[in-house]
């Protein structure tokens, strides 16, 4: 009985992980200067985050690459305007990258 209960608790935690990640990613996005240049649905200074997700759908190591771009900045991926480096930890950058990639 205890094993079944533990399995159910583990399953529940696993199923809630994408939701928790999305909430954490969105909250992190709102707490950082990302929103000064990006929106979820439309191009502003930078591309819409849904466009970033679509461009990177199915790309190997997309989360890792995006996390590096978020943390270190990048230039030329979406036009001439560079994306500056952001003061985020490696973990925060990966959380943001995974959240962006989850957008549809």
C-alpha cells in the first residue's frame, strides 16, 4: 500500500512539473528586463517568444543554446539589433529557455 501511495505522489509531482516550470518561467520572464524587448505573441524590439519557440522546435540542444543566448547575449539571429547579455544564473537562463520553448 505504501509503495502505491509513493508511486501516486511521484506521478502527481511529475505531471505538475511542466505547469510549475511554465509558471516559474513566466514569473522569471516578468521579473527580468526581458519584457522590455520581447512579448509572447508579437515582435517588439526582439522577436515574439512564440516565434523563437517555433524556430527552435525540434532543434537538438535548443534549450541549451537558447539559455546561452539569454545569458551571454547574441547578435544576428533575428536581424541587426543585438540582444544584450542578461544577469541571470545558468539555472535561470535554462528555466527561461525551457519556458520559451514550451510556448505555442
